[in-house]
C-alpha cells in the first residue's frame, strides 16, 4: 500500500488544501499529521490566545477528517524528528506540506529533508497555499522582491488565482500510527475573555457572513472603529482555516468597491510575506535603518507599562490596547495608532511593541506583525517613514462619536461626543469625576523628541 504523509502547518482545513489533494491522488492512504512544535515554544512564539485558538482548530480538523473516514495524528516534539518517526511507522514514500516564508519555516524544511535523506521518502512543498501569490512569484526587474506596495499590488492583481479545490470525500489513514490526545482549549491559561472560536467551520461561517452582509460597506467603513466593519478573518487566515485563494475568488464574485478594498488587504498580506521571504532578518532587524537610538525598557519602563495597560491618558490609544487584552484582537486602525504612539510619540523600540502584540494577538503573525510595526516605526517599507499619527485628530476622524473609546474605556463613558478624545479639556471639577490618568506627555513634546532623534530640524 502506497502511503503519503500530509504535514499540516498554517493550513488547518480540508477545503482547498492542495497538499492533501495531491497526497490523496497519489497514494492509497495518507497520514494527516500535525506536530506541536517544541521549537516554536523555545523561540518564545507560543502565546495563550493562539494556543487556545489552535486547540479549537485541531479539534475541528480532526472532526472534519473523521467525517471522511480519517483522523488527525498529533505529535509533540521537533518537527523533523516526529515526521521521520511517522514515516518509519507508516512506510510513507512522500511528505507533503505547504510552503511558508519565515526563516524558521525554511529551516524546518531543511531539517525535514535532512532527517529523511536516505530513507527514500520525498519531501514535496506546495507553494501558494498560505498565500494567494507565492513569495518570489512576482518581482521587479533586477531585484528579488518589491519594496513598495503599490507596484507590487499592480503585479499581484494581474496574477491568476488558482482554482479552489473542494474538500475530499474520503480520507483513508493506515493502521498502526499512534496519536497524542487532541489539545483542549479549556486547559490553556491566560486566554483573553472574548477570544473568538477557532476552527474551519467557524472560519467558513465568518467568511460567509462577511460576504453576505459585511463586504459591501467595507470600502467606506473599514476605518470606522466603533462600526467594527472589518472581516475579522485575520485569525482564520493566520491558521489557514480559510484559504486566501478562496477568499479572493468569493470576494470578487461579490463585486463592488468593498470587495476590491478587501482583496487589496489580502494583497498587503502577501506583500509582507514576500518582503520577509527575501529579507528574513527583518523579523528582528530594521529593514531600512534610521539609526534610531530607541528608548528601552530601562529608560522608559513606566511609560511602556502604561501603554501596555491602556493607561497613557490618550483615550483612543488606551481603547485599542484594552480591546487587544480583552479579545486577543484589535481593529486595524487602532493597531496603527497604538504602534505610532509607542514608536514615535514615546520613541520606544518597535521590537518592544511587536513582542507585546505577538503575546496577545490571536492572529499574531511574524510577517504581518513585524512588517506593520516597522512600517509604523519608519524602518520598514513606508515611503513616508517620518509620519506620526496624532491620536487626538485620528480619534476624532475615525471615532467621531466617541463610541469606540466609551466601549473600551468605560471610565470616560459619561463624556459626550468627540469630547471623549480630549478629557483633559474638562474643568478640574469635571476631571475629578473621572478616574482616568493625565497624558503621559504632551504630543508636541513627543513630536519634537522624535524629530530631534531623526535629525529632522
């Protein structure tokens, strides 16, 4: 009997899964395998919200496989070693997996090939599964990647989107391959109270609901912080419970300006991945250094902690940070505002903010998180690296009624309208009625410090 292994990574689904379809087409039986990678834990990337969401995803994947006659095999350890064990137990002649972009993913592939060398087992990497367009598929003349989004997007939009593969009807798993118990969400400690449910069924339900009633207003309202008019599909795309190729096909079928605006956001996701694939060090080093002399935990510890806790004295910044802690997710406009405030108003090293986001974000993703932080810090791909977002004017523009702030900063709920964005303008008596801190610093002070540091006189 010919057996192939399918190694699931950031593609925890049965719909539109090219590695699974390829294995089923070439073998009599397959071993659907997920390895709980101890190397990720050692690298500090494991976080409670993602662990809990992952537990949901694996349980749902197992359910979907069992509904087709199969099951999910779960192991824990170093990926290459665990895959080699499963290959030996099953007599597999090939291992299929989706290509990914980080330096860690590339090293994982290299270790896997080394572990299987001489066994007669082939490693088959499938590109274009976790992205719509694989990194390196489009490049500018004479260069290995696009450093600016707009020309990348033009080329990206011209690329053919592969056809979406349906879920298999039957999955046969060979006998004799043991599995650990599935992890349980309830066993994870420190999970955000309002963390979303994970899994392919939940993700596909979110996608369907979004296409049915949300995407039409996305073009005009995606920056409306109180309106919460975004898709909230980022965790599903991160874990691969929703296929980016299917999302593009279905969004374009919906048509309209909202659909194109949404597809453009999927292009940003691929853009960051092609940058990181070409420059893996950008996960921790400046992509374009400005020779910043960032403030650190030692020099700005109290201000950093106030930012983490949502006690900066700037309501829209604090609202975003509190949403992050409560949901494990944050509105995209709030991500930009909170990042700008830390990196440019407080002039704190962007890596400190990126680590905090990765600790809490259920969609915490090295490519998107690190490159977006660098974009806001002015060390990444932004063509205006010295831009500073003013949290007061941005709050009034994107939360004009103040509803977003009042939702997440309830101590200011009694302040009407856009006045909630400037509580310090209240009289001393009125301020005394609200248990809310004074601003950490004047915005003008932060701007002047940033300009001095960047020598922008």
